[in-house]
C-alpha cells in the first residue's frame, strides 16, 4: 500500500470519471426524466473530454474564459488611467 502525502491533491475518482461529475447523478435520482438523463450523459461526456485534454473542470472553465476574452488583454483599461496634471511653476 503506497499512500503518500502528495496523493492528497489528486481528484476524487468514481470508477473512471471525476467524482464531481456524479453530482449530476444525484439530480437524476431526485428528478428522473429523460431530459435529465440526457443532461447527465452530456455532463459526464464533458468531464471525460476535459480529462482527455489533461484539464480539471475548473482549469477547463479558466481555459474557456481565456479563449472567450481573446489574446489582447491590456493591463490598464483606458478609463482607469489617470490624466496628466500640470501644477505649473507659479
């Protein structure tokens, strides 16, 4: 049995998927309809896809946000810049 402290950061697994994807399964148990089964299937498919790309769910959300915002993100927006003030030499 090889239990080590560095294994504490690993995500919880339920069979072959991230355990967070099975929160949707609880929704199906409470409200069992065909559309909820389809929703759970697509959620699990999304988690599997993220895992194949080497991303966790939250890393995938950050990557999507980065893709949505684009490549050019200035450090200071134009309206936040301060105007020049000339105090003059009175």
